C-alpha cells in the first residue's frame, strides 16, 4: 500500500496556490475513460455521484483565511499493491470504504494543544477511482526506449486520487499535511492506514525476499551511521538463515542501540550477537552479571565460588566435569589439587600498557612537549 501527498509542481496540474480547475478536470478525464460519460464520478465522506463542477466550486470557495501564495488544497493518492487489489477481487465499493477510513485517519492525525481534535466530517475532500496509469518521461522504460510516453501500463493499476481543502469546513483552521510532525505526523498516518486495511479486509501481507533485502539494507545503513561497517552479503546470509524472523529484526535494533552506547564497536561483535541463540541470551541475562566471570559448573554463593555437586545412580555424591578438569590439570601442574580451593579469575598484567600511555613515552618531536615542565609552561601560556 502506497499512500502519499503529491508534490505541487509549478505550472503543472498539481499546482495548489490558485484554483483547482486544472486538477479537477484532469481527475475527471482520467476517470471517464472506461465509464459512462454522463455519470458523475466523485465521492466524499458520505455521498457518491458528485459532479466535477460541485467539487471545484466547493474546494475553491473553502479558502477563507488563506494567503494567496499559500496552498489552497492538497492532492493525495492511495495505491494498493497488486496483491492487495487481488485480495479485494476488484470490488470498487471496498476501495471507496477504505478511502473514507484513510481520510478519517488523515483528519484525526492533525493535532494541536489549544484546538479541538479534527474529525473526518470536518474536512472538505473529494475522491475518484482511476483504473489505468500511463508512462511518463520520468519512467525508466520511456528513457530506455522500451515504451512510448502516455502508453498505458500493463496489469492491475487501480488507484484512488483525493483532492482535499487546506481549510476545515468552518474555515477556522488550516490543515497542511506537509507542515511537520508537530501538526501532522506523516508516518503515523501511513502506519494506521495500512493496519486498517489489514484488519478491515483480513489481509496478511506476504513479504518477498527482495523486500526483506531492501529492509535489511536500510538497517545496515543505519548501523554504518553509528560506526559499524558491516558486510552486506554476510548480513543477508544471517537474515536468510533466520528466515528474517521478528527475533532477527529485534537483534538488529539491539545491536544498533549497543553500538550507540559503545558496547559493540566491531563487525565481529555484531555478527556474534545476531547469530546468538535465544537460550544463550537468556542464560546470560539470568546467570552472569557484569564482573561475574565464574565458569560453568561453579555457583556463586555469598561472595564465594562453590563447586556444584551432583548425585550418581547409587545416590552418592559425584564430582562435576569442572572438578574433574581441575584435578586433571592439578596432576600435571602440581596445583589446584584441593577442590575446595576458591576459584580465582585470571588477572592480566596491564602495567606495560599503562607505561606505554604515560607522558614519558611520548616521542621527542618538534610538535610535542619534551618534558613535564615544558607541558606545564605551555598550559600557563594558554591561560594567559
């Protein structure tokens, strides 16, 4: 489902700073190609069979309070996909009913702290159904010479055009869908309208492999903006191996969040997080806290690490695998023979690293201070 506000091009039929005559005539002409020329083809929130002259007069008269150089109306288009049109089985009445839902959402999406909520009946709008589309000079097929301009496109092309006034019925409030998220949340309008289509007609969209790849590419671009340069093909392989499940997309969001915090800063860490099994993640969440590095087989109790003990078939206490491993290593090294000895985590000596970062290790070059005294003098000069 594609729902959008068409841009108002200067000199074109969508120019919206003056009369709506050109746009209304165009919408009527395109809609009459496969219809009775005597039949009125516009509809609104409650009525059908509305004449084009009434549409133009009502839109052009509903402009009190608008400046001459400001938009007087807006043009919207509602384009269901071929799969969605097949699901509706070409029922035009269902398309009209859905258009009314979309325009209700359009009205209710205008928000203001000081003004009353706008409802569907408060908006002046008219719509018509078009069943064909034509190629334009911007289409790739025309530019490559495959088809001619104004040639009809093949397949199911049914869509709905809507012309809506930039003022409410009382002409006391301006309604501009391009005014920004403070007054009109464009994404919220689209999401609500798509959900309404699925719920109203029992439609479950089938997402193709290409659509999944496009979605994943957008996510990879977001990760690149936070400093994670990932291999796209490897990401697609990981996505396919997990069937692009909801858990996979959730992991990507978590990787992005942790990358912003600095917890993930290499591609390898990101890949490992994405292929991590849910059971292992739950183990980490329930078991080990930060700073707790006890190995499997050891239980932390009251600040001490105790060996866990299991029982064999005879009911006798038996040693765990970690105990056996410790004893075997003790036989070879002569250490850790006492299994009751506390487990001590391995400590890494970082003294050389600290020494490398000290002031004395800075190379003696013309661009650097050569001693602590020089550095002190330089700071004093800066303060002066």
